[in-house]
C-alpha cells in the first residue's frame, strides 16, 4: 500500500501547489501507516530527490517530452499505471489548473471516489472522510469516500508544507505513452508576476478606484510586498483589469494569507471567492460597506489618501 | 454538428447558506434556483454562438435532477438549444451524475460536450473530466476561448499566471469559464418558443455512488474587524507586520 502523489510541473519546475500536495500526502501516509511515493511526468530541471524534504520516500519519474504539456486523457492513463505499480490506495494531487483536469477522469477510470478541493487531512478514525469547501467558500462539507482507492485533490494554499531532512530515491518509471491528442501550440504567461492562484499575499482593487489609471498604487504595494493583484468582477467587466484577476463566485477562488481589498464593497458574490483568506484587510470610505463584516483589519477612509501613506510605511519597513 | 450542454441547478448567488437534518442537507426552503452561472453564461451561450454561425448545428441540453429542475431547464431553452433531456434522479455524487450524462451522450453521438468550469454549490469541477473519461474523449478544462474550423478545435485554457492554446480534433469535452462568451438575457420570442421545445425525461441507469456527504458545517464566525484610524494608516502596516506577521 502507498499514497501516490502526482507532482505537477510547468517548464521543468515543480509548482508550489504540488509541494503542498507532497507534504499533505506524506502526512497522510504517516497517518495510515504506509509510504508516500511521488510521480513526476515530463522533463524537469528541479532536483527530484529534494522531494524527500517533504516526506516523499520514492519518486517515479517518466521523463518523456510528450508529457511536458498536459493532455488530461494521456496523463490519466499514465497516473493509473503508476498507481497500480506502486499499489497506491490513496492518490493525492493539487486542485490546481491541471489537477482539475486530471483528478475527475482518474476517478472515473479507476471507479474510485474523488474529493475535489480538500482543505484538511482526512478523518480516518471511522472510514475515510475528507473536508472540502462548498457553496463557493460559504460552507464546508465532509465527504465520505466509499471505494477501496481514494483520490483527493488539495486546494492550493490550504495546507502548509512541513519540511524535514529526507532524500527521496528517484527511479525512472516506464509507462505506455500514446501520442497526445491535445497539442499545446502556445503558452502565454504574464512575465514577472506572481500567479494569483499561488500567491500568499494578494492586493485587490474595486470600482472605488474610479478607473484603470489609478491602479498604480495597487501595483506598487503588490510589488513591495511580493503580492499578486486581483480585482472585483465590476472592474474586470469594465475592462479596467484583465479577466484572470477577477475573483469571486464567478471568477477565481483564492485563499491567500492576506487579502487586501481597496475600494471593493464586499458583495456576497465577491466574498464567496475570497472569504477563506486567512487575513482580510479592507480599505473603504463607506463604514457600511458589507466587506467590513468579513474583515480582520480595516480603515474607513478614502483610498486615495490612505494608500500613499500605507505604501510609504511599507517602504520604510522594507528599508526602501 | 451536435453539441451537448450540461446544465446544473444551483442556489442563487445571494441565497442564505444553511443546513437541515442535523447538518446533512442543504436547507432549500425559500431558496431561489438558477442555472449554474458557468453553464449558462459560458457553456450555453458559446454553443448558441456556434449554432448562429452554422445553423445546421443541433444543441441538446442535459440535466441530471428531479422535476424541480424543469423551470431552470425551460429558462435555458429560452436562451437557446433545440431540446433538453433530464435524467430523473437526484444525486450529490459527481460520478453518479457524470455516468448518467455519459450514458445519454453515448447514444447521442455528440461532437462537442460543454460544461461550466464548476458548479457554485459543490465546486467539484468534476463532471466534464469524468464524462470525457467515461466516453474516452479528450478533455480540455477551464477554457476561456473556443474556436472551431472543420474538425479542429482551437481552445485557450487558463494556466497559472497566464494561458495556454491547444489544438484538438473533435469530439472533445470542454469545461467553460469567463472569456468564452458574454451573458445573455432571454428575449420574449425565446421564452415563448421554449414552452414547446421538447424536454425529454429519461430514467437513470443504476450507478453506485463513490462518495456520500457525511455532514456540512459553516465556517467559524469572524472575531470582528479591528479598525485603524484613517489619519494613521502606518498603524495598519505595523499591525500586519507585528501582530498578523504577514510580511
Ligand atoms: C450572479 C452574480 C455573480 C457575481 N459574481 C461576482 C464575482 O465573482 N466577483 C465579484 O467581485 N462580483 C461578482 N458579482 C457582482 C457583485 O454583486 C458586485 O456588483 C461587485 O462585486 C461590485 O464590485 P465593486 O465592489 O468593485 O464595486 P461597487 O459595488 O461599486 O463598490 C465600490 C466600493 O468602493 C468604495 N469606494 C468608492 N470610492 C472610494 C474611495 N475613494 N476610497 C475607498 N473606497 C471607495 C465604495 O464605498 C464601494 O463600497 C456577481 C453578481 C451576480 C449577480
């Protein structure tokens, strides 16, 4: 028996969300008295034995260039083969963009129950019950998996990796690889920015900022703190900011350590995507703005007066 | 060409989230139901746009649910689509729902199957991927653009910090999100027409659920906001640094 963790990579580098999945899977192996093994697909430049620090004992690596880009159908077959070879009874992956493409098909292929978007380690005291977010962050559900093999996709930034000393054994894994049917022809990444889904700190702006020309202060604060930027739907709909920054019930759903909202009213649909953030800060000139009810810290004030002072104070703190 | 669009019924985005029967069921009393926004705004509207470009296209809608889903199915038909199929069973297990959809799709010979990127109630993001695997079709998730030329689909999908463009031959299953299309409001002609469009009810196949909901819980209430004077925003930075230790 083992816990098999699928490690997702892009351009040869392991994603942060996959380190979280590795550590979660290792903890789960400890909890169930088995070992944690990882599966890496495609060519990687990272040192795979370093996954041992996250508690992984063995890394199976399929270094085939056809697996550098995602074709869900193909990845599912390879993961299923590796799961059979390592006699995995639990499979863990991140519920990141690729995890969302792979986990459901893997569940259907193996006829094994999936909890998509877990936020905590399973309760294994009586069966196998996993907690996940439902109703767009407004509630949680504890889901029982009834099949012999269990599949869990872990919400990014919901589990803090525990680092140790280990070194993982890395072994090539030979899988049947068919030609991918989905062919990636282009990848466009916004350079030099932290992806919103992986960010620990997020600075976000709403319609209260009046227009796209006023985003300088959001971007400056984000840059100073190493934070990602986000916005409300109203802002994305007005094309002040790109769609991928839109968070909320019908946009991205995030759970950073800090969500810093400037000039956002905090409509229920907006809160749905951000209310799992560990600390929420709200800057709004309206004391009645609903966002204050969901906030940990706040300033009732004009963003145009408050933000420059905040930026100055952060600069001083960072010695800039 | 035949397109199948998967339609889910979800509580309105402003619905109060509460639970009944010892926290084992969603308290549905007084709740307004809507078409899951991702299914309606992106999957369905993009399918309608493809039909507008090629009028020979046939669009079928599918819902897995009880008779209480009929009003939202009619609303979807008012936006567009030629007929709807409802598989008459209630389930919260994604695999059960996906299996019912796959059974219908297998008979229907669809070249495109569209779903929303997730439902706003169970947030599983699972149905599309499961249906694709059950039908042995390729799956492209979180699509923000979809173009079709002959048999070749060019699909843009979200990745961390950007997007990826991929090509795939149809048939394909696609989960849709913002960017695919713009929300539409049904017009009078659509609403009148929807009344006479076929809504077929089929009985479910026997499928064993792989998961079950044990219990719901609400997040713990927030302790309350700590307000800092607008005259002293530096204090906020100090608190975030020293108390919350965020940076
Ligand atoms: C089905 C559905 C789904 C939706 N999904 C989403 C979603 O996913 N995400 C989302 O964000 N919204 C969503 N919405 C929209 C949501 O209801 C709100 O309309 C939207 O979030 C409002 O954006 P906002 O807070 O930026 O703008 P507004 O509501 O206009 O609020 C602006 C805020 O800025 C404050 N302000 C103004 N000037 C200043 C100043 N100088 N300094 C400081 N504060 C100032 C105001 O007091 C106000 O609170 C959805 C709506 C529906 C119906």
